């Protein structure tokens, strides 16, 4: 009987550890997704501020591993999440950023918004 009890405890411990590992990985994925959305929203806020005021803006963003941030269809897009919903009224220069931290300068030049590293 003690052998079965020990075996049951080992199996239970392995089960608990595997659940913990899967939960940790899931939470890490959610955190990366949140940081990706935050980067897109921060860049969107900078572009919106430039469009509204005409004053240059500096934005610091971090694109997490496995994500690409870019402008497509006049919106900031990062792996399927895009803002603003209806796009910008002005033309925005094409930009694609992969994993890493960036300091971006956003300026208004004529009738277009220029985002540069």
C-alpha cells in the first residue's frame, strides 16, 4: 500500500507541475499580446496627436517577440489588431517594425504623416 500511495503522490505532483507550466506559458502569451496592443495604441495616440495639432511627437514603443507592427490600410496593425477602426484621414508613410524597442518620431509633412525611427 505505501508504494501505491507514493506512486499516486508522484503522479499528482507531475500533474500539478504540468498544469503550472501550461498556465505560465498561457499567461506569458497573454502578456505579450497585451504589450503588442499597448504598442499599437501608443503609436496610434502619437499619430492622432500629430494629425490634431500638427506638432511633432516622439513615441517610445516595444514590439514583443513574435509580433510585427506596421501601417496597412491607413491603420496601425499588429498581428490582426488594428487601430483606428476607420483609418486615418491623412496618408501615413509605410513602416514595418519587428521585435524590439524603438523611439519613433512622428511629423506632419504636407498632407501626410511621416513616422521615422
